[in-house]
């Protein structure tokens, strides 16, 4: 269980198109309050531009957030989703 009481947590590694980083950040920070949401967002160096922590009640809900909301943002060129698991 995550800190917010939702069932699933994932780390979404996000690549953006050149010149789109600031506009993508603005849109990513607005994805909150739905069934699934972005709970933390960090700009990073290296092959990715952002790492977003997303949480939702089910794997399907997290998947819909990544594909329908994050992936649909103008300027997002690729996402890689890493699901958090308990060991």
C-alpha cells in the first residue's frame, strides 16, 4: 500500500522533445486529483527528462494514466513505466 492509501505505485521515466520540457512539466504538474495521479515529479539529467511517481488503485488505472494522460501530452516522446513491488 502506498502512502496515500492507493494500491499501486509506479515510476514513469519520461523523455521530451527538444524545446518542450517546460510545457511538458506544466502539464504533468496538473495531473492530480483523479482516480490515479502524479504524486511527485522530478526533472533529471541523463537519458530521461523527468521521473514521475504515479499512484492509483489498480494496475489498469495506473496504465490508463500513463497512456491516456502522460503519453498524450504534446512534447512527450517516450515513457518507460517501472511498477513498484514489495519484496
